[in-house]
C-alpha cells in the first residue's frame, strides 16, 4: 500500500493530500529514510512522523486495505515523544 494512503486509512493523518504533503517536505520517514508518498509500506515497517510539537513512530502490523477499513489495528505506537520549541525531530 502507498505510504500516503496508509497514513490516511490508519487515521494517523486526516487527509491523504495532507499525508502526501508531509511526506514531500520530509516530515515522514519510512524505515529511517526520506521517501516519496508513493513508497510501498509493508508489514513490519517503521514509520516516523514529525508533527509540529511531537514525533510519532509506529510499527506497521498490517497493510491489508480491507482490514484497515474495517477498523482492525494496523499499527503499534513505538514512540510518542513531545518536542520542545527549538528541538528538531531528526538530527
């Protein structure tokens, strides 16, 4: 499944266009690398999302679209860290 679609369907980000924009500006990393919105997400991948005041890291449990749409758990939170005003998510 595409990264932007996964972020939207799993309800990490509200809209797919917003997810794509976040990926484009580098606020999302897949397995520690900056990627494009069309990058393929697989079971077991780690996604890191830098929101304005927090860094969220999740482990992907399933990318089965039907399961995600049914509301099954698609990810586990690996890290949820609050960021200070001047703190950068990645060094």
